[in-house]
C-alpha cells in the first residue's frame, strides 16, 4: 500500500471539493438544496464518509476524483485581498482564478499590504501539508524597516528566541540583515510555521517600524523573475519538490490513516461503530 495508489475514504464535503470546482460554501449550498446524492439517496451531511465504490452525484452527474492536480504560483501585488471574492468590491483573487484551471484555490493567504509568492492548487492534501505548522515548511520574507537596526539590537535575537504573540511564543527560524543605512534596514526572515500575520504581529510586539513585507519563497519555490501580477503553473518537478519540503506524500497519507483510525475508535466508544470503515481499516492493515 502506497500513498498514491489507494483511495482513502474521505468526508463527503472533501470528496465534492476533490471532484468539482465548487468552493466550500458552494458544496454546503449544494448539500442543503438537495443537489447531492450518495448511492441514490439524498445526501446532506458533509461529514458522511465516501468510499471508492460509492456513487456520488451532483445534479444527477456522477463524480470521479481528479486524476491530475494543478498547482500554480502568483506574484501577488500590493492592495489585493487574498480572498476568492471580496464582498466590499475591493481587489481580490477572482481575476487570476478565472484564468487558472477549474477548482483552484489559494494555499493560505497574504494580507492586503503584503506582496509576493502566493500558491494555488486543486489538491487539498497538498494545501493542508503546506499550511500545517508541524510540517515546518520554510517561508522566506523580505522586511523593510523604517529605522536603523544595528547588529547588537536585542530585537534581532528576540525574533529567533521567541516573541509572545496571541498567548504563545512565535519565532523565526533565521534572520539576516540584507542591507542597512542610517535610516532603514532590510531583513530576510525565514518562518517554518507561518501562522496568521505572524511577522506583522512579531514586529509590532518588538516595536519594529515595519514599512514593507514581501514573501520571496515557500519551500523550494521562489518567485524568481515572475513579474508582479503574473502567475504560472508549476511543472511536475516543482510540485514534487514542494511535496518533499512538506515531508512528502507518505507523511500526508499516514496522517489520513491515523485520522480514520481515531474516527473508528470514537464511533465504537459512542456505541455506533462504523462497520464499513472498520472493514476498510482491517483490509489495509491499519490497527484500530
């Protein structure tokens, strides 16, 4: 059994996202409006498990998982909100998503005043692997500080040692001074967690005068010469390298199996064992 040749049971909501261009909200709407059937019966529970042999249909059309995934990089400009649609009419990601293959969605986000590398994919497993803090995928940022920061400034050490942010210590994996004058300093900072607005929160806690923030790379992927506002698809080698930077497909596969084993145990504990899941786990040698 390998991470690439076994269909792993998954929640109906995820199955619909894996097989269609529907967003999370679109999936929930389709379920609530009775447009989805599972083995001929109306399906409303997005948490219901789907197995390989199941017949899932939307508006009467049977779905099959994608056999080919797409991943792309965008050089996000300043002033763009990292949402599919901005309800207030501000610049968002819709113009690029309209050009990309169907089913693409952003992997994480960059805030409106941050530019740089933003990834898109049709592969929910890859997105989850990149975003999980415990996978420690490096993300490199360029910072412009409106102040002179000397080498001995204790705040530089604090970036590495840990800064209290939202009840926990946030830290950079590396921090180097790229350039400085008596009026400004450029830093290159590497994070291997990338929590929400982590660098901005760290700079605010340390009273750095942050004036510019730009993400240069994620794992092995760099923007290179890609102009601001441009995007391109990754080639298979780049996608494989990104997977390796997250710990590899086998790690993601093993995490899925553990999650299913936990679900099986929970259902048995509640007195409502999931017979099909238990049989699937046993058939594939997973202890539960």
